[in-house]
C-alpha cells in the first residue's frame, strides 16, 4: 500500500477497539523481565510492538507468537553486544536504553531517520551521570555501554513521559534505591500511570512522591498472564467518525482506564456529539457539532483527529497546549495544519494553539500522511465528509500502530482502495 483513494461515505456499524499499544509495550517488557512463563494477549503485531518484541528477544528473552498471544518462557541475558532495531518506535528506544543499562549490557540501538530526530540527548546526559557511556554513530545508531547506578535522577517531565517510564521499569532491577525528581511539570501523565499500573501487575512497585517517584531497589518482576485492554487512542478515530457522520459502536473499551485518551468521550460530547456508554461499548452518533476550547497538553495523540472534528463543526475551535506535537513521528502540528489547509480548512497555528474555523468550503484532492500513522488515520476520517475523493499518500504508515485500520474502515462502510502499490 502506498496511495489510497478514499471516497465520500457514511461509516456505520460495530467494531472492537484494537489492543492498547501503550499497555502492550509495557506488558511485554515486564513479562520478559520476569524470566518465567507468561502469556500476553491479545496482541496486535504493529510495527512498534514488533520492535519491542524483537528488542526483548535480543536482550535475552524467549518470546513466541501463538495466534494473537505472546508466550514468554525464560530470560538469559545476552552476554554479547545487543543490537536492537527500534525501527520508528520511540517507546522501544526510550524504554530499552535504561533497561539494557540496568542489566549491564552493551547495546547498539538502530534508529530510523524519523526516530533519530526525536528528543533523546537530555535523557542520555542524565544517564551519563549514572554510569552510562554513549556514542552517536554516523549511521544514526546509538551505542551504550557501562552499568546503570542507582541514585537520584533529575528528569524533565515536559519533553516526553517515555523518559520517566523507561527509568521506572529499569530502576527496580538495581540493588540500591532510586528517586526520580521532576524538574518541570509532567505532561502526558497518564502514560506514566499506565507504566506504574502494569509494573504493579507484575509485582514491582513505585511510590509516588510530591515531585516525583521513589523506586525500591532489588525488586523482581513476577510472571503472570496478562490481558491487554482496548486502545482509546485508536478507537478515537472511529468514535469521532460517528460523531461527524454516521453511527458507530466501538467495543472492548475500559471506561476506568488509565489511558488519558479516554477523554475523547467528554470532548466529543462538548462538541455536541451524541455519545453513550454501555457495558464496555461506546455508541457515537452524528449530531450538529459546535466549536469548543480544548487543552491538549495531556492528550497530544488526539490532536489530529480533534482538528478534523473541529473542521466539521460550526464556529471556532481552539486546541491549546500543542507544543510537543512538533516532536512526534513528524512535526505533527505543522503536518495536520498543512494537510487540512490544502483541503480548504481554515486552520492556523498561533504559538501553542491551533485555531480552526469549521464548516468552510472543503475540497478533496491529494494529501500526504508525512509517514505518520495518526495523520493518515485522521485524514481518512476527514475524507468521509469531503465533496470529492481524497488520495492519501503513504497511507501504509498506519502499520506503525493499527495495521488493519483500513480493513476496519471499509467494514464500516468506508470506501478506501489502493491506487498505487508503490515500490
């Protein structure tokens, strides 16, 4: 798949939310570190999750796929230099660097061109003060050596929460106690909550402090079978589609989830959508939508689809706190702005705010995903209400998190077809 043609349509029907990517990364790592028999299910074998599976294998875990489950048997630390291909997965890179360091491994982390552009240097400088040596290589790979020492870590919370999550999973493996002190406000706090929740499920505990976390050393991950809950971030695209034009039920969701993106229900209700909840299923029906103000500092992954909802709402929507979107798989802020602007949407960036005046004279044509999965999915939802066909270039980028997205899209009545297989 390279380019998709999407025709105007109405999405109706029922689908199950795919398993959470965030929970999957963490459960695979914790299960592998337990060193004994575990089962993780259901698992969607997206590019990012495959990167973490292969990383844990390279470090020393025995992992086998059985249908939509992962079977984990034992763990023998790789005594040679571990070569970890992170692909385009920021989670894999930022989680596994401190874990490999805590295990005393020499490791080479291979990075895609896009991943190499994402913030990492602040994290490496912190780790270098705790016994880790690093080298940036001309082929974009990153080499680390040394052994991580326990102690106090001063970590900014406003770059990426993945720094904190990686340390939280690694530090219990050390013999000494450690403390993480946040030097700025912690944004995307829900992702750290997910990390702590999964760690607790595997018998490892973190104590929350006023301005950070205390981690007792010498803890051991305990084996267990783990069920992955549905992904609110991915479900948000189809819930939004129902609100814009259609009637969609999304099953397999946890209303009490730690996932911050469950806020999509409240936000769409504020837009005026007809949203209801029953027994793990969200029902989203189209209605007259009106612009609102949104603080997205805790929910950056929702911004692309919220911009699409805003474009299909009457009046002005302000999406605030969007600064960190510049450091995603692409400059996601500029990407969604440019692509919607090309489709006739009145959209502007002003400092840390995205301003969208909805219900303008929109048009079809061609759009580029910027090789970003969330941009591709957001554009496909925009397409259902455009007067002409939309072609999305590099639509295969959805494989990063939701490989069967367009299959589900078409099952709901969408009209997406491949027009260029590419090379």
